[in-house]
């Protein structure tokens, strides 16, 4: 859920005060909506941001004591809503009547595995939970419960072990690593993919590849599911398998940072099941609470995560202005690499043509601020442009490279050949691995069978 700097309700303040003292769920205040305290916004322990919930959810409470049917956590996945070097966020689901919403964590996996509550070497973070329904009348009968915890105050470059749920009903123990301190040039790796809708098995193959590659995080270009308002599609996504490998094995360990695709359609289901930085942006959806577009920094790289699923064309101008503010504030002597991520490609030789307004406004912003790479999907194929500046080819290292990575499961599209600004195109399932080591970037585009499409390096 979104970070917003909002005032807290009296009930929420009581809850936060109790939790900050290290209380267990047995100490959680009661109130309307269950054993946990009702909540609309709160500041998680050790975090420097507030968390706000959409008004359209039901039974929104802090961690409670209720154990209903199906209390075992499912769909566990991690992301960042705060600084990647000192925090992580985790979402998961249970049956409708379970309100256990705790994260037990520490640096000793054996201690975390053995613990049923906070103790020596093991800390607890209490989160929030609620029930939500589909925003579409086609799926009005769907109800689901989601839980969310924000863990802050962590050490940079450190592996933590955690489990979610509550006493007697815990998930497996997973590991997640914090980023290096900001501006550090510690080497890191991320995996890029997008458009998994329609084939969860292909998506699970990429998750297995991300795990095997020891990726530090993932960038996803949208269209995770066929219908964003259909929770059954989301359950298929989070529970995807490739043979005996479950996607959750990667999603619960490797922070997954995504943007909205047109198939998500700004549905409530998308916003309530991911936790991202809340930039307090003026967006298209009343449920987004600022998560339609956001940014984050990892080491010496900066990521702009944008929304091009719009109902108002003026949104492109608003995001361009926001982008300019963000990029103007960067110290490019310390931030070596800048990436922009959104769903629709600005340069493509495949099925969906670019949007002229988006190309004009965002392309100019990328040129002005010398964005290194723009990562998109939407077209179900692999494409990589030549370096581009002001709409024409530029020398390698002096223009923006535009990548289409839309081969994570959706039906594949053919690619054309009459596109002078495209370097390479291929109709294939696949993903990209990007390694950054200080001022060097190594790029590898791979098919799902791990064969190489192309590779190259850039130097600053």
C-alpha cells in the first residue's frame, strides 16, 4: 500500500505506540472491525513514512488475533515502499477470517524459524490487513483478504530472514537482502521482464531464472494478468509454477517492482496487493494513493516507474513535470545510471504503435536528462533500439536505449524489419539480465531456454 504523509487517527496512534514497545499481537487494541485496531493510516515502527489504505476496502485493521479458515499465508511477495537500503515491504493473502498480520525477522535463519514471537535475535513488525472486492461488476462476487507489513530500520547490504503470519500459523522462512547504501558502487544485478498474462508457467520459468541468477531485484513492465479486476488471475500469477518450481520461491525473496499495464487497468486488485513508494502524485485512480508512478534509488542507479495507462491525456504532461523535478534533483556525479520504466514502448517495430503525446513529452524529458535506458513491454516480443537522441540515432553511450521486454507469457507478436532505429527484434519469450558495477553496465537478453539473444556493455 502507499506511503503518504497523513495524520493518524487516535486509534491508530494507540496501536503504533503499543507496537513500538515490542508488544505481541496479544496486546493489539480491540475495536470495530475485529480484534485488531481499525486503521485508515499509520506509521510503521522505525519507518519515516505513513501508510494509507484505500477507502473502498473493508474490515481494515491492524494485526489481530483471529484465526479463521485457511490461515496459512499464500501469495507471499516482497517489494520496496521505503529506501531499499534500509527497508522492505511484504504482502500476502489468507482466508477471509484470519487477521494475523505479523512479520518476524532477523539475521539468523535458525532463530527466525524457531520463533513464534519476538525474542533474542528476532524482531516483530505488525502490519495491517483488510478485505477487498473487485472494482468491476463482472467480478462482484469476489472477495479476498490481503496482509501487508513494512519492515524498516535495517542495515544496508545485509541479508535478513523473515516469515509472515502469526503465532502457530507462519509461512516458510524466506531471505531478502537490503540494497547497498545510497550512491555506493557495490555491484548489483536486476532482471527485466513483462507481459506474463495468459501463461503463468512461462512467468514461473523467468522467476526461476531470476532466482538462479541471484538477482538483487526485478523490474516488471506491466500486464501481469489478463484482467486486473479478476482476483483469480492474480492468484494464478502469484501461484505460478514451472514444473516443481513455484514462482513464490523468487517473489518472496527478490523485490518485485512493477508498473501498471493496460490489462491491470488501474484496478483496485493491483494497488492493494503491492507496496510501492507513495509519491503523492495526482493520478487516474482514487485507489492508487500515489502508487501509479513512483521512483526509487538502488546504489548508484535511479529508477523512474511511470504510468501510461491513462484516461486523461494530460497525465503525460503531469508525469513529465514530475519526472523533471525528480531528475533535476539528482546528483549525477553520484548517480551513474538512470532508467525509466513504463508499459508502452516509445520505439517499436511490432504490434502496438507508440502514443504520439507520450513520445513527444516523455521523449523530450529522456533527452534533456540523458536517461540511459527506457524499459517497456506491451508488445509481446524482444526489441532493443539503437541509441536515440532527439528522435535520431546517436553514438553508443550518448543516446537513450529503448528496450521492449514483453515476452513473459502473453501471446507473442511478430516484429517488423523496416524500423531504422531498431537494433534487434525477435518474436520470443525471454527476459533481460542487467549487471551494474560502478560505471560499467553489462546487458544480456536471454530466451526462456537461457540461450542468448544478444549482449553488450556500456561504460560511463
